C-alpha cells in the first residue's frame, strides 16, 4: 500500500483478497472483462481506472513507489499486465 499508478492507489494482493472483500451491502466485486490474477505480474484494475486511463486486459502498467500522484521511483523494469477489469 502507498504505491501509485498515474494518481490511482495500488494495493498488492492475490485472489484470496476478493473472497473476503465486500461493498454496498455485502456485494462481491465482479469481473467485467478479462481474468483473475494468475501470475505475480498480473494486475486487476477498477472500472473507473480503466475508463479514465483507457486500459484493457493485456495492457502494461508501471507502478510508482510513494504516495504522491507521480511517486518518487518507478518499476520500469518490471511492468504489470492488466489481467482484468473489476466492476
């Protein structure tokens, strides 16, 4: 926690998080497009982030360390791949 991608917060996790995560009266997050996490370099993004940045499954993203909008260092050498878009 505390990392960013183009102003959006990043949370490092795995699929088990989504078994427990609930919102709006105990609703689970659902997959709008793509797949759940299969590899350590996979990323899931929210529908708002996908729409705002124009991302789709298969796109690469670079995570920035730090809590500012741009962060202070990036993982240019280890991009993540958008596996899916959550709704």
